[in-house]
């Protein structure tokens, strides 16, 4: 009986170690892939002018690394790059929208809420059904203690995506504050 119990404990331990090793290796490969992209994009953009997609991607990597000042600069370059194009296709417009949202996020992370709100609104002007920007806008309004506007933003997000867990939770909390 005791040997069976020891085998069970040992099996559980080996299983947990196996899952941990898999998790660690996945994280390593993910980091290496991100660092490879980071290195390629950085060296390319230091030598030549890049596309809006490249500026956006590098800005996103800087945001993930919490280097928001550099991310802001790259998102602004992405937007400027799009403004300089004579003809803007749907893909470019999508990247501009993403760049404005990324810019808003970078400003939000630096607690520059007014600039964050302005950029989230610009993203929404370009793509009114952009749920992530609506969530971000609501969060920025909350930080500025503009609860009615935050609730409105979350409710718009819920109209577009009824399963949006963040908007549901925040809207529920804000309804109590606004009606109180």
C-alpha cells in the first residue's frame, strides 16, 4: 500500500515537473522570437525608412518591454508614415487605428490620461467598432474620475461584444457609482 502511494506521489511530481519544463521552454521560445523580431526591425529602421506596419510592430515590442517613450516615438512615426502616403488602403488604415490605440496605451501607462483619451478617441473615429479602444477609453476615463463617460464607453463595448468580460465587470461596478 505504501509503495503505491509513493508511486502516485512520484507520478504527480514528475507530471508537474514536465508541465513546468514545457511552460519554461514555451516562454523561452516566445522571448527568442520577440527578441529576433525586435533586433531585425530595430536594425532595419535605423538604416532606412520603414513601413507603417514595421513602425507599429516595433512600437508594440517597446510597449511590451515597458519602454513607453520609445514606443510613443515609433507609433507617431507609423502615423506620420501613413499620412505621407498618397493612397491609404484598408490594411494601412487598420495599422493607423492600431497605432493610435498603442499611442493611447503608452500615454496611459505614463499616466498622461488626457493624451491617452485623445488617441483612443482618434482610433475610434477611424474604427467605431474597435472594442479594445472602447475598453481602454473607459479605463482612462475611470482614472480621470469621469465615471459617467467611462460607463458609456463600456456600454458601447458591450453593445459590440456582449461577452466582453472586462466591460461587463467595469460597467457593473460603475453603474453602482453613477446611480449612487
